[in-house]
C-alpha cells in the first residue's frame, strides 16, 4: 500500500532534518505512543478479566444495555479517545512543523 507521505517518482525526498530536530520529533511521538500503550495496559488491568471487559455489576439488579453503554463510555472509551486524540495531535503537529521547516528552506 502506498503511503501518501511518500514522494512520487517526480518528487525528490525532503531534505534531512538537523539531528536535534529529528531527535525532538522522535521523543515527542515516542512519548505520545508510550501514553497510549500505558493507558491500554491500565484499561486491561482495571476493566477486564482474561481478556474480556468486566463491567461493574450489582448482584441485586442486572445491568441494562444503557448501563453497559454508560460504563463503557465513562470507564474506558472517553479516556482512550482522549489519549488517542492527544497522540494524533502530536503526530499532526510534527508533520506541520516539518512542512513549515521545508517551506522556509
């Protein structure tokens, strides 16, 4: 599969970055992805048993689908979405900064 960021045959690859900028980009995206992985690991530990989601149940009243949706959203999905959005924002900002640097050269 082609990557839209890859240069076409008529384009030359972008010039290399200085070492400090390259290292900064790497630290930023690695830190963002570490946060995603850490959150996923914590979500599995706190909200699952043997690989299956375990919502909090009250023995006296069975959960409805609305209860399950609410628990999914408040317990896992909103936080996961936030962590993913943060990582995506960092990746996008790195790409934008790279483009700004290219156009100013």
